[in-house]
C-alpha cells in the first residue's frame, strides 16, 4: 500500500527546497510515484493537525520522519536542517512493507 506523504512548511524557511528534493529522491529510490501533499502553514486551507511542526517536516502516514512530535510553541525552521533523503526513504520503506 502506498503511504500518505506530506510536506509541511512555511514560506521563508530556507530548508524547504532541500526537503522537496530529498523527498523526490527518496520516492524515486523506492520506485514510488512522486506524489505528496504540501501544506503551507501560512495558508488558511492547511489543517490544524500540521500547524505545530517545525519547517520543513516530511510526514509519512502522519508521522514526522525525523521522529519529532508536534510542538506547542511558535513557528520555527528546523535548526538542524531538513530531513535527509535516507530518513525519508527509511520511513517510506517501513510503511510500504507493512
């Protein structure tokens, strides 16, 4: 089964494009369709459930691939950078093998 994949971010975070590229590379590496939902935290259409994640966050079946839980503070870019292709690939592989 194909997992649900989401990219959560806000405009102005410098790591967003790197996260997109890592996400694309991870999907390609596993031969999965390059499809995911993007949620701009500044958009009123973005669901409340993703508002507490740091930017950028890649969610696979609603779980952050970097193992972080929702924050309750203000919005912030990930100081340690975007998720790596390998972190995303591993999360996708776990979810597709179940």
